[in-house]
C-alpha cells in the first residue's frame, strides 16, 4: 500500500507541476505575442522594455508554487519536490518547443 501511495504522489506531483509549467508557458507566450505587436507597431519605447511585466509573471509563478506548497504540503516532502520541478520543466518546455516549431514552419 505504501508503494501505491508513493506512486500516486509521484504522478500527482508530475501532473500538478506540468499544469503550473504549462500555464506559465502560455502566459509567457501571450506576453511575447503582445510584445511583438508593440514592436511591430513602433510603440516599444526602449530596449529595456523588451519583455515588460516579466518580473510580475515570475512573481505569479512563485506565488502559485507557494500556494501549492501550503495546500498540498505532501508534494514538497522528500524527493517528491523534484518531481514537481520536473513537471514544471516539462510543461514549460512543451510550450517552448511548440514555439520553436512554429518559428521553423514560418521560416520555411
């Protein structure tokens, strides 16, 4: 029974991390599109404004992770926290790879 619970926790950690990473990736993608519109329209005022709001988006990511840690503390005990991190990496990585594929399609 203990192995079953560990397996369930591992899968849950991977799924929750994946959802958080995917949502963060989608948020970043939306910001990138908005920045491209600003740049194309000439409304981007300086090079320092390349990704406005990025600190706010990272703060949101950290608050979501803190909220998950408070609501589901068992996902952050032992080595399970690394599975959550892996899920975040996979979720965000999926959006990143998707962007790279779109750029490759448009270049050809």
